[in-house]
């Protein structure tokens, strides 16, 4: 079956969908010895697809891998930044780092910690990072001061950032400390750049610490089990993988 080449590359773990598109635009991808334009279709069973001169071999298609990482502070969630800073892929075993096409699904700021999905399944990456797909993510957020109920109501309703109102959020107080800080649970369904930090700053309660605890139904602490320690990762459980497939199916039905 013929499919768009960028989709094939992402499904085979060569790159994420967006990365594959950039590779095609850069002229690094050929089909049957011809450099292709973005949007070209091919059948990997019939056509010869090459990336940087190396052909895709159907028998070498990697097995799909799904991991949950508890990202530590200071680690960057990008694969390509030319930096000596530690990257999330550096945490993985050498077996997983090399030749599997694993990449982070979305980003988590270097100064934030917590749940981050890693996979070589481009369908998952494309679905969960597409702006139209609103997957709730849960955070524990320590902020300066003790926000009043009116402030929390504004956050829940949405405020204007860069000329556009944020989607409604779920915000509740978990704990108020004696050192003029408050622990909030915040659930948002969009992923604008540093959104929680920007909203908190605008409302007068800057973030002290931000920790993501869950991505949809995928949690750092599965009920009845110990929490995943910082800097550790685990394979997703069957019900969590099924949850991801459900998101893909919902996304394809709505597109």
C-alpha cells in the first residue's frame, strides 16, 4: 500500500514525522533513485526508499518500542541540539540508543521534571504532538505565594498569552506551606511553550518547581506500584499502549 514517505519514515523509526519532512525537503530522501518532493507516496514493499543513500530494508523494520521516562532536572528533551548538556536519550541503554529510532514525544523543559514518553512509533509522536489533539497532561506545580480563589478561577477559565486565550484548565490546591509557597495540581490539554510557567507568572505567582506526573492515563506511579524514580524509565504496560492506540484511532476518525 502506498503511503506518504514521511509517514513511512516515522513508522519505521527513522525519524519523527516532522523530522522526516525536513529530511525530504533537504533532498536526503530518494524513491527509486529519484529525489522526491514533500508529499510523495511510495510502497516500501515495492519501491526502493533511500535515506542518505542507505535503503530501507523491510526485514529490518524495528519493533515498536514505548517507554516512560521520569526526566530529571537539567536534562534536555531533544535529540539534535548541539550541546554538551545531558539529553534524555543519554539515559537509555546503548542498545536502545543505537539503531532503534527512539525519540521523545514532545518536550519537557530542562528545568522541569517528570513524565516523558519515548518511542520509535512515528504514529504516536505525530498524534500526540499535533495541535488538534488535546491529550490532558497532569502536573504538580509549586508556585510562590498563596493564590486566591479568584486567581485560580482565572487560570481555570483561561487567560490571554501572546494574543490567544489558553484552553480551560483544571487547577486545585494540594498544599500550602509555611514558606509562602503553594503546591497545585494543574491539568492542561494543550502544550504551548512553557505555558504553565507563563500563566503562573502572569497571575503573579511564579513557578518554583514543575513536575509532570501523568500523560493521559500513563502515570509515573501506577496504582498499587512504587513510583518510577527520577532518571529511570520503564516499558509501557499493555493497557497504556492500548491507550495510545485509542488516541491514534480517535485522531484518524476526526481528521
